[in-house]
C-alpha cells in the first residue's frame, strides 16, 4: 500500500513536467479538447514516464527532498519546456498582428476561447498552419521522447540548469527572425502598396486615400496569403524543429 501511494505521488509530481505544455502551449491550446481529457492524458503520460524510469522516479526519497521543493522543481522544468513552443507560436502571432495592422484586418480581431483574449486574424491562420505541420510530422513523437529523456538528464527533484535562461533568450531572437521571414512577402508587398498610395495622394489629393488603401491592401492580402502560407510550410517545420531542439537543450 505504501509503495502504491509513493508511486501515485511520483506520477502526480512528474505530471507537473507535462501539464504546462498540454494546458498552455500551442498547438495543444488550438485544439478544443475538454479539460478532463487533458488531465487524463497528462496523468497517462506521466505514468508512462515513471514506468520507463524507475531508478529516476520511484527510488527517490521524497521525504528527504521535500514534497513542495520537488513539486516546484518539476513545475519550473515543465514551464521552461513549454516556453519553447509558446515562443514559436507567439512569434507567428506577432507577425500576423503586424500584417493585420498593415492590411486593415485589425478592426476585425477574433477572440481565442482558450485564452479569452483578442487574437490577430492572420496570426491565427499562421498558428493553425504551423499546428497542422506539427501534428502531420514526427513532432508529437519527438515531444514524447524529450519528456522521457528529460527524466534521464533531470531526475525527479533535480533543479533545472542555469543555462536554460540564455538558451531561451537566444532562441526567442531566432524564432522571431524566422517568423518574420514567413510573413516577409506580405509585409513587403503591403509596404510597396503604402508607398504607391502615398505617391497617388500627392498627385490626386482629392482622392480618399484611406478608404482606397484599406480596400487594395485587403484584397492583395487575401490573394497573397495562400501563397505565403504554402511557401512557409518549410519554415513552419524549421521553427517546430528549432523549438524541439531548444527543449532538448533545456532538459
């Protein structure tokens, strides 16, 4: 009975390493899954990890380490791993917000039911496209492997390395550079349209430039958006692989 209670507590503690990614990080937050299903999945994955690493989990003396200290340590590791995916999709949403502002779609922001915040329209399209790439490749299996290997590198109760902060800092800069590369075509075309409309406004000051600009840029964005997404499929894959590589370096 004591062994069962110990294993149950260990599973709950290890779940803190998994739950931040499943609960708060895209692409999992983009899929409408009931909270009960997420909880059961998290516990099942935690049980699988514990069963595969008995030396790093069940043999740990939790009384000596302290339950609160171990829980905090596991939660910090889980948050650090979740931030890698979070930053990748945050970069895509930022690019989408920039395009929305330039194309005039910022007037029609949509609400994300998972975070209950206003999300950029083009950014959500980019995020769902990246999520489709994530689930259509080996990324979910690689994520499971990273969680499993993290118990080898950081056993239950171990503290995360101080190198995680500079790793995440350098990763953020690279992720945003890659994301703006995906939206570069649209941003360049919208910039050229702004320049052309500004030139027309100098020659025809009586024209309603604001009204004309929104119409032209909205139509051009709708035409070029499928081309930009199709051309960015490889870039989305690279961003996902980069996020997973960063998670490996953290854990």
